[in-house]
């Protein structure tokens, strides 16, 4: 079988926005520029989503518990996040990428591959693609109001991603054709996609620490170590053999919502009410995307950190909130939650772009099992018990009738502290108000590159850990 062959010229570009969520916060909050910023769950059981480079100097990293991050860097600003602002900046960047080439493969809000071979450019020399990449970096900075991105260009997706990591932040690296193996041989084996902690430990036990060590193993040895598919992939990637194309549309495989709680939840009615809420969010997303799904999955993490998933599959796809909620509730009954629940999630997979309209309807009437279900009113969910969805979240944009626009510094004990500043002002003063002060209201996210002042009312405050 012919091994995967990378391209003859460096025509695949990878862009990764630097410390994206934290960088957006520093852009919009002058008092935080140059200081440690951590974005993620702010409660005791929260998880770090992104840390600024200033926070990383103290050892704070993505996926670290917020409690550990606070112990390492107690003086950082801990913010719950503003996804409207992140999506706005991401849209500006993705628009630039699609102007550059029709083949753009977004991986997340802050990361994407671009196929330069489809761009109309003809000069793919190192100098030629360096000029393209630098022009893109300048465009990103201008379009986003000062954000930076690191760019790598190479003959394959694997090497382009490696290149973008080499000189962060604000880096630019082009890997000439034929130099790929020389570049990656001294690197740790974890640079290869799919080599996580478990695989790295297996390889360490046989003396493999670097890509060069991995290259010394035969394909048969790797297959015995980590399995057929994974072993074959590692065998080729350590030799920089990668021919994966840039795919413009990445098909969604599932839609899900989950939350981690500050305190263990044991109230069954509360858990069921949360399931109803998550089912509503999931089906709203399905309906907006004109999708439906057959498999409903419930995810539960218990007090002892054990994670349990339960799934059920329908004969035909659905996007009905009531159906997803009813089945997820039934799955909850299969899990012993008496010790307390730390995380709860609802997902729908097996997606399709059609819906079997008569799945729960027969001759214009509800099917018998649906008709018998009592139409009881769902219990009200007191989310303050969860330490989540507070009215004022750290980092949230607000507007005060007298003091103008600002953001929430922190809240508690019936008070909220606000720093009054915007992306266009110097660091501003701090004021404290009662949490129900009628002069204080949420404020919409406004593109700082387009508008000097924020005046619209934000209609929804984002709650952390929504996936």
C-alpha cells in the first residue's frame, strides 16, 4: 500500500489565534492588558478554558481545574467568558480566510486550515507563501481590533499545525518541502496528533520519547503497541507522511449541552428539571441547523468523579424537545445518583437533515405512549443553588445610566463591583452597587473595531461550560 504523500509545495496554511478567549478579554478591558487573565468556569469545580500568556508563566494551562489555577496564580483575573464577543472575532477572521481561499476548514472558533492551492495564488515558494501569511496576520490584527494569530504553512495539515506552534505568540513559520522530518525528529512524541498521555506512557515504556525514537519502530511493533489504526497512523505521521485534504465543511456528528456544578446535586426533581432545560437547548440548536437525530445520550459524572453515559436509539430521527427530554429522563433512572452529581449533559447524535414527521403522531393524534404522559408543570430550577447562572458574571458587559459602559469585576453578598472602561478608553474606575440596582443593566457585545461605544442591551448572559 502506497504511503500517504504530502504535497510537493507548502500550500496548506494553519492559523491559530493566540490565547484567543483571554486575548479578547484583554483587548476589551484595558486594565487587564499585560496581566494574567484566565477564562473558564470560575467556581470551585470550574475548568480553565484559556489562560493568557501572562498566566501561563505561573503554570496555568487549559483544562486545568480553576482551583489549581487559583493556587498557582491567585492574582489573575478569573472571568466566566463572553461567547458573543468570541464568535464575533471568530467570524471576522473566518471571513478573511474565505476571502483568501474557498477551501477553509474551521476546527474551532480560533483555529482553521486553509488550502492555498485553491486560492488563485501561483507563487508557492517560501518567500511567496511567507508574504501571503504575513498579509493574513496583518489583516487579522486589523479586523479584530488587535488580536494576533500564529500561522504555519507546510506541505501537509500535520506539518502546518506543527509550524504554527513553533513561534507562538504572533508567530509565522514556513516549512519548505523536503525538510519536514529533519524538523520534527528532535521533538517530543506528543507533537503527533493522537499521542495523548495514555499513548505517550505506552511509548515511554518501550523507550520512545522523541519522534526520532518513534521512527525507529516498525509498523508491526506500533500496531502491537497501540492497535491497527492508531499504530499505522503513528508510523506514517512520524515520517511526515500525511495527505489529508482540507475539507471546507466539517459535518457535525452530535449536538450536546453539559454543565459542571459547584456543589453535588442530589435532588432528583432538580436533576430532571435540568435535563428538561438541556433538552430544550439541544433541540433549539438542532432546529436552527435543520437537523434531527436518532440517538439520545445522557452523561452523568458522579461525586466520586466516575463518568457514566447511557444512550437510547429511536427508529427514526427527531428534533422534538419533549421526546429528547422524556428519553433522557428515563436514562437518568438507570444511574444511581444518590451520592451526588457533579456534571450532567444531554446530547443527540446520529444526525440527519430530515425528520420523520409521524414518528409520534398517528392520523393527527398523539401516539398512545405520548398521550398518556402527564402534562405536569416542570419544577422551577433555583440555579443560585448551583452557584451558576448568576445575574452578574465576572467579565460580563454592563451599562450604568450614570457611569456608562463597563464590565463586572465581581459579585457577592448582594453587591456587584464594576470597572467602567471599554476597548477604546484608558483603564477606568471601579464602583460597587447593589445587585438589583435599577440603573445597572447587561450590555450587548459590540465590535470594538467598528463601534466606539456599546449601547445595545444584551438579551442573554452566557453561562459557562455549555458545549
